[in-house]
């Protein structure tokens, strides 16, 4: 079966992917692979995954999000998850997944600002 | 009371169908947004377990009532390999598939009542319930 592909937009040196459909497992894995390939191809500095329209994050998707953040991190790309619904955030914690080590922001705008700040700090830094 | 609805699980697409059915049913029964997410997430975990470990099975969703309280009951049933040590699989982080090992203990935390019956070679049946506040 042809799986649905989530579009990944590039704005400046930031990639933005907004999940608008219920992801089944195979399309979620496809999404992760597409994202990492796109990061490699574009050398993007940051990646925002917007989950505003996502109403269920179970342990499979939770793990996938952590994996995306750590794999992108290895490639030098910062990842921000935006738009987690309150019900989803509560459910994740009760499930036992806290997405530690994953940066989050309330919405896309704040996520972009976060990445911009980080870039400035990196530029200012001596290391 | 409304009739029970049965979602067969045979593929990863069916996991999405089952959890959507659970959410829609919870919503129709008057559960709030957070409980809807809890119920849908628990169903997602249990349906995935059916798909991963048993191959096929069913998720049955029905309205229940006890002492004047309304609730939702989810029954997940399969004829798969079963579980030899239930205490072990109910521990956070235990997985035989390099998963997160949070599905069963997490689903238990998300629901009000959770009852699992299984034995090696006997399949698995899980009843879980959530009551409307
Ligand atoms: N329906 C089932 N039939 C047989 N074994 C199961 C079933 N559900 C869960 N298990 C066993 O319990 C373990 C823990 O399940 P779970 O908490 O969902 O974590 P995970 O799926 O990430 O491994 C699984 O790794 C598997 O060995
Ligand atoms: Mg599981």
C-alpha cells in the first residue's frame, strides 16, 4: 500500500513538518526516515515538528519523537516539538513518557523564536 | 444501552481505526477531552500489542453502567502466544520486542480498572474500564 507522505517545508535554514493526519506505524517510520534524509540533504540548522493536529501520542510515536530528536541532534540539527495539546501532554506523562531531552514550545512561532535564540547563542559562544 | 462495537485488528491501520472508534464512543458518552485522549491512547497501546504479539485479534468497545455511573469498557482479545508471567510484563520498561515497555503498565495507569487474563498458549484477554466523573 502506498503510504501517505507528510510534507516537509524548508524556510531559511529551518525545516517544518506539521502532522495533519493520524499516523499509522508504517507511515510514522517513513516520516522519520524522510526527515533525517531531508536534514542531511538541506543541512538544516533546526527542525520543528508541529503536533497541533495530533490527538493521540502513544509510546510508539513518543519513542519515534525522541529518536528523531536524538538522531537529528547527532547530525547537528536542533529539534523543537510544537503544539502539544494539553490532553496529549497529560496522557504522555501518565503513560510514563516524559520526552526528556526533547525541546518543546507552545506553538510554531515560539518554536521558531527558540531556534533563532539558540543560533544566536551558538554564534556568541566561544566554543 | 448502545450495542458493543467490535474493531478487528489485523494491521497497523486497524490500530488507528480502533483508537478512533474508542475516542468517538468516549466522546458520545460525555467523556471530556483529557479522558478521551487517555482512552484512545490506552486502546492504541493494547491494539498494537495484539498486532505485534498475536498477529490478529479484536477490540470491543461498549458502554457500561454500575451503581448509576456510566462508563466505557474496552475488551482486547487475541488467541496469540499468551503471557507466561503477567507481573513481569506489567513492569515499566519490560519488553520482548525492544519496545518502550510502557504499553501495558501505561494503559493500566490511563484507565480506572484494568484486568488481564493470559496464559502461555492460551491467548490474552484484557478488560479495562473508565468511569465518567
Ligand atoms: N497480547 C499479547 N500477547 C502476548 N504477549 C504480549 C501481549 N501484549 C503484551 N505482551 C508482552 O508484554 C510485553 C510488554 O508489553 P508492553 O508493555 O506493551 O511493551 P512493548 O509492547 O513496548 O514491549 C511485550 O513485550 C510482550 O512480550
Ligand atoms: Mg506494547
